[in-house]
C-alpha cells in the first residue's frame, strides 16, 4: 500500500504502449490497453471498499451500468457534452450507493455479499426494461461523448489518453483517501470494528461514504466503457461482470490498489490473449484462478511485496 | 382462478427445485463457513449426464440414478482436489477458486457435449396431464416433481431432526469449532454434506431437464436464486431454506403474473410490455432486500 514503485512502473508501461513501434498492431495494442485501464478504474474503486474496507460487494457492476446508461440516456436526448453526461452518471451512481448501501450495511458477511448482488440484479433488470434504450437488446450509441466539443473519447490516442487520465486520477483519489482520517477509520473498522467503535468511529457513516466514492468512480468506468464499445447493454451489469471485477481485485491482491490494476491487466490479457489462441480459453483461465486462490496469498501484489 | 392455481403449483415446483439445490449449499455454508459459487454447476452436470445416460440406456430411472450418483462423486472429487485446501481460508479465496471452477467446468461441458442445447424427454409413464377445473390440465410430470421434492424435504427433516448425524449437523451449523472440540470429525462431516449436497443438486438437474433445455448457462441464474434462498432463509438452516425456497418460487411465478397483469391495467400496452416483465424479474430481489432490511440474518438465521 505504501510503495510507489509498482504504480509508477505500471504508469510507465501504460504511457509507453502508444509509443511502441508496432505498425499495424499499434491500434490493437492501444485498444487492449484502454480496455485494461477502463476495467482497472472499476477494479480500483472496488478495492477501496473490498480490500481496504472489507466490504465484499458482489454488485459493483451496477454503478458501471448506471454510468453507461447515463451516456445512453443523454445520447437519446441529443446531448453529448461530457459535463452533463458526467453529472448524470455521478448522480445516478451516488444515489444508488446511498440508497442500497444504507440497507446493505445492516447485514454482515455472506448476507452483505448477497444483498449487494440483489440490488445489482435489480439495476440489471431495470435497465433492460426501458424500451427507449433498446430494452434487453441494448442501445447503439449515436455520438460519442465530447468535452467542450473536443473528441476526447474518439478512437485511438484520444480515448487511450482519457482512459489513462481517469485511471490515474481514480487511483490517486483512492490512495489519498486512504491516508486521511476517513480512510484510516475505514481500515480500522475492517480490522476491529469493536475497537473502532470504542474510539468513536461511526461505522455506518464511514462505510457508506466509502461505498458512495467507490460507486462514483465505477460510474466513470461505465461512461468510458459505453464510449469505447459504442454500445450500451444491460449485459455490462450482469452478475458475471461483478464477479469478474471481484476476480480482478482478488487476483491482484485485495487491499492493494495497484494490485487491482495489475489484476485487471492479467484478466483482460488472459481473456483476450487466450481467446485469440483458442475458443476454449476458460479451460486455462479457470484453473489459473483456482491455482491463484490456492497458492498466491495476497495476490500478485503480495508476490511483488515478497520479492527478493 | 385456474390460472392462479397453475401458477401456484408451478411456484411450488420451482421452489422445490431450488430447495434441492439450496439444501446442500446452506449446510456447507452454515457448517463450514464455505462459499461455494460452483454449487450450481452440479445441477448442470446432473442434467447433461442424465441426457447421456438416457441415450445409452433408454431408461429415465436409470439416468436419474446414474446421473445423481455421478454428480455426487464429482462433488467428492472436487472436495478432495480443491475445497479441502480452502477450508479456513477467507471467503475471498473461496470466491476466486470456485468462480474459476465455474469457468473450467462450464467449458469442459461445452467441450464434451457441444454448444447446442440438448433435450431430455419426459418419461412416457408421466407424460399425461391431470384435469383441473374448467377443462385445463396440469402435467403429471410436474406433479411428480412436487411429490418427489416434498418427499426429499421430509426425508431431510427426519435425518436432521431425528438422527445422531443430524444432531451433529445442527450443532455444527451453530458452532463448528465447539463440535470439533467435542470429538466430532468435522472434516468427515463436511465430506458427507458435500457429497450429498452435490448429489441433490445433480438430482434436481436431472428432474428439471425435461422441462428446460439442457445448455451450458442453465445453472447460472439458478445459482443466484439458490443463494437468495439460503440468505432469505438464514444461512445454515435447512428449514429456513425450505420455507424460503417455496416463498421465492411463489414470488417468482405468482408475482410474475400479478405484476404483469397490474402493469397491463395501469400502463399503456406498449410500456406495460416492457415494464411488466422487468419488474417481475426484479420481484425476487426486492423480496430478498426487504427481508434482509427487516431481518439482517434472514428469516431463520441466528443474528451474529
């Protein structure tokens, strides 16, 4: 959690990808890199509540889905400005986290896992019910979001740099947040709730706050995802997507924000890379996850911390 | 009225299928504090094996017995290879590993049986319909499912409530460490629960196979519903799982028709066609959120 070498190293890698002399494959490398960064943004935000806060949310794809549908809703209304899109995405995700968090935080352990899943399923079915946005078929995006008329999310380098900026900002916000009294309280509550309470920490307020922040960041990933694929569909919020985000965080090592980025990279690269090689890629990816769970204590970031 | 009766019967039948899946899950959860996302896979494997056994033998009964035993064996194999090593580790490692198993086994199934959906015919003996009032019939096969489901539930109630192993299970669900300290081999108990749980899920898969198409994604949504059932019922409580399963089944089928009817009555037909089904799909989750909001440990759960 304290080192800067791993995150800086990854930043160098991400910054170098567009500069690599790959010729025709350069576009594909950037596409892949951008995809990793979009999911990494969502994974970092999940790690804030799951890793640092010990709140195992099985519904983190829901704010992502809300962000994506904010893009769809405004596109339908003929609005493609980044400011209104972001305002709507953040508002939806914030309200969602406040409402569902207040109920979910009444439960513990497995029940928390399942109630967050239940709320995400509601969002999933709700988004599929809006005929204006294509119902369950999804909504093809008309115009990509623009910032003050600039095509910041259009194919190639602009999208890549925007995704990088969002990831770096999200990472820094989460990291800075964990260094504040608020962040310390969140971690203290995970380590020993009774002691934290005795010190005067209000568990509900701190945890709810963290859930709202995580949800806001995930909605940004949703806005990016909608623009990247030019298509918005309820499938972004299926429970398998929430599980995938959890896998990214766990593979990277829960509690390490840079681990979440690493985990997102490994998952996207394995899926894409193995998928090019064989359609039966889950036969390799699945056992990798099992072995990682059995053998890699603390995930990839834990391996990095124990190196040498 | 008849329609409502049919829906209620369908609800009970869905509930009993869910109970067969959830029973093993809630015990593994309650006794061993183990999250097994891969439990739903047993249901799918049971259905696929039944298709193969049926093709080989031509007998539904042989397929039912063979596929159930084989899924039980698969459960024991997974326990020995993976689950045993995850005992006492955090929930997160368990989630990661069992999600990996879902991917692996799902793909293996696709590799062995192909990607196109398969069918298992309803056994001829049970293929008729029982007349209900006003000339509508209800399939004999579904009635048989309800009877079998109730019989299994009754049998489990007897074992859990009246036998020594049942007593140990109940004790294990409320305090596993204490039961272990008192000299019960908790790992042997886990293997037993796991094998029987896997077998019941496979059994449910075989029974459901003639009503649905047998395909690779068939257990995905049922797994989530089974989790809803055990959380609503209270983790570790088989009685809770039974009641919650029936409730969830009824909410899903009866609620579905009521909500669709209400949407048609209140909204313009175009909107109702979209809103009705979506709201109906959300009902179970609304129900679960409402139960947990009022009783955070579930209906029959012990508050932590």
